[in-house]
C-alpha cells in the first residue's frame, strides 16, 4: 500500500529575494494529513550566511514589522545544524512529504537551496505545490485575480498571519486543507 501524502505547509522569512547573497532568517513547517489533522510542526531561526547581507528593500520592510523581526532573531541556529534536523523531521513523517507554499516559488527556492547546501538532499525532490495556483484551478479565476480577498471566506479559519514563520505555516496549511476539502475530485 502506498504511503499517504503529507502536506508540509512551509513559510520562510528572509532578508532578501534570493538565497546565497541573502539569508533565510526563519522558516517553519506544519505537516497536515488530507483530513486537516495537524501531524506536527518544525521551526527554526537561522544565523545569517557568511558574506550575505540584507537587501535594502527587504530590510526597510522589516523595519515596519518589529515584533516579527524580534521573533525571527531569537534563538538562532547554525543553518547546517537546523537543516539536518529539518531533513530528519521530514523523513520521520508518516508519509511522503509534499511541499506546500504561498507563494511556493519563493518559499521553496529558499528551503530547497538550504537543504541541498547543508544536507545534500531534499525529501521534497524538485517539486512544490503552490496554493495560489491550486486556488486558481478550483475557482476558475485568472491567476492575477486569485488572491486571498477573492477566495471563499469558508476557506479561512481565523488563524493569524503574523509574519512569524510558524503562525503563517499553520495558517496556510489550514487554508490548503480547506481547499482540498472543497475540491470535488479529492473529497472522500
């Protein structure tokens, strides 16, 4: 019998637009079953990469988010240690991990780069599921119009969006599970 898919909703906080020249400051994942059961979470605040620096526009945005900034700069870990722990956590999940992000292109780029750089492998392989693209397909809307304010209110459970990685990973994971339940092709 094939192992079930585990939907790993992941959010990152960074100091710039791409990994390498900029750092992933914090990341978190919330692992969900298709039944919306939260199976576990993982989060880490990371030390910045040697030689990397904050992008001016990203740092200007962070200046408007002092609580989120403080949250992602406490208890920093060496990325080499944190990414090995993360890979091990993913491999212990009771199914095949599927990366879920919003926007997946941004979050996955950082997580994948850090996994390859610090562990040599990605349990997600080379793929990620993007919530906005999934919503576009479900709603039959143009991509640029597929934004949270145009999504059904029933998909949202009131979880906060605080720019603290774990809060945001849980929020978007619950959103994805609501979308999955709304899809007539995936209902039990």
